[in-house]
C-alpha cells in the first residue's frame, strides 16, 4: 500500500528527508490544485522529476536550460522526434553538438526546479509508489537530497520573508519624491532596469512580472531591493477597489503535527 497524505500536514522538506533517511526507491506523486508532479528516487537519491503538463523530453529540457536556442530546438525535434532521450543524448554527444556534462547538468537543473515547486505548495495530495519508475528510455541522474532540501528550505524561507514585505503582487509602485535622487545615477542590474522601466501606478507588480517573464520570487527580490533603497513605494493601482482585510488563518497544532510526522516516519520505514 502506497504512503499517502497531504502537504498541509507534511511538508515537502519532511517528505524528502524521510525518503532520504529510509533510502527508498520509487516515485513520489503529488497532485496540487492545478498540476501534478512526479519525482523518482533510487535508494534515497534523486533520479528523475517531471510535471504532468510539461513535455519533459531531453530536447525540451536542453531548450529550457538555454543549452539550445529556439532554432536548434525546432530542428532537433523535426529530425529526431522519434528518438528516445537516451538515443538523442548519444547522438548529440557523438556529433559534438553538446557534451555529456551539459546534458547531465541540464537534467539536474530541471529536476531540481520541479522539486522546488513543491516547496512552495501549502496543499496537495501525495502518495509514494514503490513500483512506479520512469520509462527505460529516460536518462536518470543520481543526486543527494541533503543539498536539495537545504537549498529548497532556504528559498522557501526567503520567499516567506519577501511575502511579508510584499504581501500582494496586485499592488503597484511609484517613484518616491526625494530631493536630489536621480534613478539614472543608481547602479542597477539589467533585470532591475527592465522592472524600473515599467514602474507606474497603473501597472501592478503581477503585470510587470508577466511582461518581464519573471517568476514571483524574482520579481519580489527586485521590488524588495528597490524598496530598501528608498527608490519606490507601494501604492494601490489606479482605479483598483479597496479590498477588505483577510483574517489570519488558524495555525496547526504543533503537537498534532509532530505526532503525525512520527507516524509517517514509522510507516515509510516499514514499507
């Protein structure tokens, strides 16, 4: 029988830690509100990961990790669309189109990005299937989970801190009226300048993020740095209605959560 639960009661970090400690082999399937995530392990180490709605073939992964440009990706898909990931990888290596290390690095980065989504989920049904593994034609890796857990937890903590500073992406920004301040004299990165160019009380942070193709963490980092420097301030978007304040959600009882964690640890070790 598969281990089952909800991320409300058992976080992604705790799940990965259990799989690591128990050295389990199988696939963790997590169903969120809008997508499914599959993460496979061999003896407690990360082997493979994908989301239900994304095409996780090798060519797509190399394109997402900027190892292939759009033209190269289209050409490879048209000429080798019938090939498995292992066949395509061998072809690319033998033709010196890309190195073996580039392939492994791209797959590792993509798999970690999939797992990092789980760290942001506050709810989602999960189950661990010992008999479910990726197809034989997929390229597997072997990565220790400790660093993934630490980095994912660090990003989660950073995300929570930034959410406290910037509670809503539906707020807008305007430049502060500070005498003697000229933003043209400030040293900003390319990404920061892209955001600055869209700052206007009519544009929400969410709209700016979509236009600049940044995720929530990236846009919050930049907005936070601009706020800390005193260059901008948050304002209600022009024409936006006043929203009522939300009541805080009740916190889970720590003793109940600890008891649940202990039960799950005993159960996964017995599988």
